[in-house]
C-alpha cells in the first residue's frame, strides 16, 4: 500500500510523527526538550493549532493536534522544524539536517480512535523500555491527562472533557484506561496507518473525508488490473 497525498482538514484531529535522521537522537538534554516544547507552543499559537497530546522521545516526536485554519498543521511543523534545527545546529556546532524527511500524519476518526491515540502516544516510553513507570518520563502529556499537573501546552479536546464533570473526574477516568493492556494488533495498526499517511477510521469516516476533501483516502488494491477476456467471434 502506497503513501497517499497528505490531507489537511480544519477541525479534524491528526496524528503527527517525525523521526530523527537515520533514527539518530534529536534531543540531548533537558534544555533541548524544553526549547522544543516552547517552540511548539509558539508555533501552535501562531498557526492556530490545538495540541491535545504529545510525546518527545530521544529520536522522535509524536503529536495529536487539531488545526483551526487551513494548512495550520503543515505551517506549524515547517516553522517548528526550522526553528529547532537552527537551535540544535547553533548549540552543538553542527550543520545539516536533523529530521528524517517530512513529518508523517494521519487523520483521526475522533469518536472511535482519538482517546486511544492519546494512550498510544503516551505509552511509547513503556513500549520502548525507556522507563518502568510512565510517571518517570517527563516529556509527555501523560502527566496532564492523569492529573499530575496542568500542561500549559495542552488544549483539551471535547471528548476528553466529556469524561467527567470536572478536571478531577476526567483525569481519573482517563487514568483508569491505563489499567488495561493495549492490544498489540491495535498498536501495529495505528503505527502503520500514520507511517503510510492513511486515515485512521472506519468506512463511514473515510467516506466523509473523501467527500470533504474531494480526494481518495483509500489505497489502491495491489497487483496489476485484470486483462479483459477476449471472446473469439465464431460466427
């Protein structure tokens, strides 16, 4: 299945992934992580993108965000990428690229997958064996959603707000979801979807996106088209 053209639709959340060149580190100490988060806040404010969840890993980043203007996410990521690369090159007296090409993204069917994607993103430190407890990994929106602190970067999505009448109820309900094992097949499905730039959702959601975007979101089937059968004229 090939990568589809990137689609940006105002009001539809996206799962964004960007990886270091050759999987090499992009962050080297706490100051780097802090600079990236400050830059993300500035770029998201400038281009009117709501950040719902994130994880900064040593050699990659993942963000869940909703654009409020056309091309908001692409503009945000371009601005953020340039600023952070300039910062790293200047601080560490290096030159050249830092990221592995363009960022990858997928549209998310909010009603069915948004909060699942939150967990997918925030569980990465455990899945990558970086920590034994999520509470020990500081560069994530996990602490905001579980009530450890209020993250100035996060704008809560309506579905997170619907988890409870107040912040304590929402955080308790969200924290409860981490008691259950994340299905390995679902992890692979989400990873493959964003890697291929496809839509994370069912047929009804894909129909909706194709109608709004006037653009195909389903990959073409593999293989050559069948040849038409030739019928000999026996008359």
